[in-house]
């Protein structure tokens, strides 16, 4: 699909038609489809496995021209076990909380207060959506951050029209619809203000006047009144998941999750088929039609007919069971799980076992996660820096408190070994068993 740019919209004689085409084009885009798919996998729904069926034997009964009954075997597709896994939820949550679980730390406390009391929570939610969709947009709404995800469902989302020269977003379009029978509503973020639109007869139309982003109360000789103003740039900023601007549900990761879920689902189907005793009927004297009719109830009877066992004896019935082969499937699942963790660079906590695990071993196991978080941190850092620049704060003193995994007993032993070289305040602040506020209280009590 050709990208619709801000200049395309500016040149359009019919702005309403241009908006309608932009929204329709975005809904058809690969980015929107990927975002919807990633949300499904994150919820623990695998769309690929959800379409899985199995063949089941049965009978088809017909009558010929003479009215005689004809029965023949027939195979049909039925719903089997569909077992999705939650790998994407685990990976995305781990990566996002590892970096943003401790919040954003600014050197200037006043700058942090200007971002609002709810900033860290909204930033973490934005990060989660960015990893799933490839991007999440943040709108600075006067005094707080508002999250604008690339998609909420098949009828709702947000995208921006880029400038042809710089690629920077120049016009943001949020669209939502409660159902296909309800009108679609739009919110347009332009550099000179915000406007609401509503679809009437399938055509967007303004729903009220465009309003400025900022309102301030002025008192002068003319009295008291409200005056509008705007930010120096569009107050909508993208938070990208990575430098490639794509979802973390890559084709490679998706293929491995699908393979894992199919193997698990097929294994459950085989267990269902073999969970009871079945009967082998020797010297069965029925006709072919009798056998075909039996196929309809074979899943309940667990019976297989054997016309003759070669002994000429009378009919007998022998109970049998089926042993489902699992070794190959188990090996495949183990290999796929390791490949998934390796490809995503996630930390498999099952590897961190035993009280004697050293901090060196823990850091080695978490090396991949740290490297992935490094790339992700640059994107979040850029988002926060651009947001602060919008507020007139020029700073690079932005950092994030990563979640720490360590052998705390070993850490305490290290502090004790260093005690001769560090003061009491440093020792208290480094101790993982003492919370920062408790350390400060102990220090104040000592003073």
C-alpha cells in the first residue's frame, strides 16, 4: 500500500474523502494487521491454531433409485484440541517490566513533577503496546500523558501522516467505532489544534469547531477571558519498539510459537483418541455395510473388526490399548522453547535454580535480556527526551531503574567484605534487604 503523506492530505480538495481513504488504507495495512495479530497472541489466543481441525471417520447413508439403503465410510473435519501458549505475553512483559518497572528517573525533580503523578504507569503501558504493535503514540494533553495505541481492535486505532521531507508526523488521526453499525468517530491532531469528526452516511464531517491545545485565563483592562495557544510542534510523539519500527512478534518468532502450539494440540488429540480401551473382534462375520455402520460409533465403542484371525475358531473379543508416542514430540517442544527464548533474548528463569548460583552466573544468563533492553532503552529515552523538549526542558539526564536479579546473600557478603573501604551510608543503601526509605530513616536516626 502506498503511504498517504501529510502533503497528500494538504493537496486534497476534498479533505473528508482524504480522511476516509487514509483510515481505510491504514486498516488494510500490514502494520494494522500485525498489531491485531500481536494483541491476539498476547492475550493467549493463537489465530493459526484456532483454525486447526482433525479428520474423523463416520458413515454416510443414502438410498439408491430402488430405495435400497447404501452406507459408506466418510471422513469429515471436526474441531480438535486447540491449545495456545502465552510465550508472547511472557516475553513482552519481561522485557517491558525489566526496563520500566522501576519508572523513569530524572535528575531534575521539578521536571519529573511536570510530567504528572501517573507518568510512570502510562509510560509502562505505552511500552507494552509499542513492543506488540511496533509503535505506540503519546499525546501530551495539557498536563498529562495520554496513550494512543496503534490499534485497540479491528475498528479502532491511531496513525499519523508523515511529512514527505522529514518523515516526522504532521497529522495524527485517532479513529474508533463501537460496532460496524455505529458511526465512526475521529479525532484529528493538527499543529494548530484538535478537532472531532463523525461519519455521517459513510462520510466524515466536523463535529464542532477546532480548538487549541492550550487555554489560559487572561485578565486585563478588557476584563477576564480565555485565550488559546498551541505547542511549538505537534504534541503527539511516537514510542518505537526498536530501531526497525516493527512488532516484536516477528515472522521467526510467530512460526516457532505456531509450531509449538500445533505439536501440543496434536499431542492432546492423540491422547483423546487413545484414552480408553478398544476391542479387537476376531472372526467377525458381519458384512461390509455392517463395518461401515460401525464406524459411526467407533469412538464410543473403541472396536475394530477383524474378519478372521486364521485359526477358524469362534468369535472372540480382546481388549487393547494404544500407547501414544511422546518422546519425539517432547524433544521438539524442548527445542522450540529454547529457540523461542534464544530468539527473543529473554531470560528463562528455570535456568536460575539453586541457592549456590552466583551473581556472575546470573549476569551471564541475563546477558541477552540486558542487550535487548539496551536497544529498547534508547527508544524510550528518545521518547522521554522529545516529550521534555516539548515542555521546554532540554536535558539528557534521563535514566531507568532496571529490575535486578541477584543472589542477595552473596551481595550482602560482598558488602561485608568491602565494609572497611565504604561508609555506613553506602553499605545501607547497597543492602538489598533494606528498602531505600528504611536506609534513610536509619541514617537520620544515627545522626
